[in-house]
C-alpha cells in the first residue's frame, strides 16, 4: 500500500510542476502571436513601395499605354475593301417589267472597291498613336513621382507629429509631478495655493496642445493609410541633408522632368498631325472592279474604275489645315518652354527654402535646445535652493517645450521641402535622367 500512495503523491507533485510550465508556454505563444499580428513599422521606402504597388492610377495608365500601342497597329492598315452588289437597269414597266434577263441593259452586278491610302499617311497615322503611347508612359512617370512625393510627405507628417506628441507627453508627466510637489509643499506650509493653481494651469495648457497635436497625428496617419492601405507605425529617419538634384545643373536636369517630357510628347503629337496634314495635300485614289451578268442571250461584262478626289479648293482647305497644325506645334513648344522656366524658378525657391530650413534646424540643435535645457535646469536648481518661484520654473519649462516644438515644426517643414525636391523625379521611372542618379549632396 505504501508504494501506490507514494506513486500517487509523486504524480500529483509532477502535475503541479507541469501546470506553471504549460502556463508559461501559453503566455509565450500569446506574446508571439500578438507580436506577429501587430503591424510592423514602415520605413519611408517601404511605404512608397506599398503605395506604388496598390495604385490604381498606375494600372489605368498601363491600360492607356496598351490601348495606344494597339491603335498604332490599327491606324497603319488600309481601309477594308467594300463589297458592292446590285442590279442595274431593271425595267419597271412594259412587257419586261421586273425581268432580270429579257432586257439587254439589265445586269446583275457584284464588285469590290478598295481605297489605296498613301504609305506616308498610314505611317503618320500609326506614328501618332505610338507617340500617344509614349506620352502615356511619360504621364505614368508624373503619377509615379506624385505618389512617391505625397507618400513621403504623409510619412514625414506621421514621423514628426509622433515626436511632437512624445515631447508634450513627457513634459505633461513632469507637470503632474510638479503639481504633486506643490500640493505637498502647501500641506507642509512651505508653499501657497497660487503655486498649485499655476501648475494646474500649465498642465491644462499642455493638455490643450497635446489635443491639437493628436488631431494632426490622426490626420497624418489617415493620409498615410490612404497610400499604404492601413494605419501602421513608422520607423527610421531619412537623410534630409541630401537630395537627388544638383543645384549647379538644375536647368539641364529639369529639362528631363516628367511634366516637361509629357509636353515634349505633346509637341511630337502635334508635329505628327502636321505631317499627316501635309500628306493629306495629296489625295488617295480608289479602284473598283465589278462583274455584270446579263440575260442568257447577252454577253456578260466587267467594269474597272478609278476614283480620284478633286482638291479644287486646296488653298482654303488642305493648306489652311496644314497651317493650323503647324500653329499647334508652335503652341506646344511655347507652353513647354514656359513650364520649364516655371519649374526652374519654383525648384530654385524650394532649394533656397530647404537650405534655410537646414540652417535653422542646425541652429536649434546646436544652440537653442541646449540653451533652453540649461536655463530650465538653472531655474529648477534655484527653486530648490529657495531663490526662484514655482511660477518661474513653470515658465522656463513651458519655454523649453516651446523651443522643442518649434524645432520639430522647422524639421517638419524642412522635411516637406526635402520630399518635394527629392521626388521631383520618380525612383524607378521610365524616363532616365542624370539628376536622379547624381545623389549630389547639397552645399
């Protein structure tokens, strides 16, 4: 009897040992599952890749490119031949009324006609659609650059508003500690109620500022989710001191900008239309062959004919059409040149603003932020030594937070400018350009 009792006792002890192990294993499994289920932080590059992958506008433009290529083949073909069937000279009165074989003039006719379109016309009709496809490809680069730029701006908004929220939250925690300290001092007879009220007012001001930053943070996350498909945290910080543009060769680089490339293709389309109008000054001929069958007592016949349009008013039709098409070519050239000048001026202004933002941000990092922190520490030390009031401590704390938030606002504005400059050209676009590959560090 002793052995079974010991066995049961040992089994009970072993079972009690297994329960914590099972609970620990279950806890680890739940933790791993939660970690895997939580959305992973997105770097800027990953967010852009996701935005490009889920863009429907890029898919639509791929269809436009395919449609233009198909139409280029269609436009290069001659018109379909025309089958002609009929009855000529059918009597409608007299003894042979409605007879197909009694009258020698009555013929049953079947024939084919074909327009002989000139080869140069077919070439320019096809070329126009080919250029339309090239234009759609350039327009796709415009869309790609827009997606990458807007995704970057949304990502940067999330990144910096999170830092703002963290700064205000940290200061709010300090303010709550100061309220507790003021209340303790008041109960001990070392403070007054004014200090408590001042500390509470400072906390309310921080809470109000935190609410505004939270609103901006939610709006930024919503905009980023518009591109990436879901709200996710962000990770990493891009190098805002470098752009993929060389300011020294800005005019040359922007001549290859996607929007300028679109206007270049539009000029090519206008030139193709002008060449087609010039080809239309020479008319296309048509040929026709027909077989006529008469009654059994009469001979059958074959007819052959040629049709030629008479351009009797060429100066008011074909010549004026050509002049109009040539005018459109000059119009597109002028619009392209004007847009290039506008892009150069706007980009130079963006570079100036970006460089100024970098200088201001460096000044905040090097001077303003350390100075504000030192001032807060000095006033706090004076307060602990009885040489400063709590109101002075709160004022310096508020000033330190203000400087920190101002530096983050400058960083965010500089980051927006960086995104606009860095993604003037798309990464991985169809149009190659030297500016996108220079990775020139701005001076």
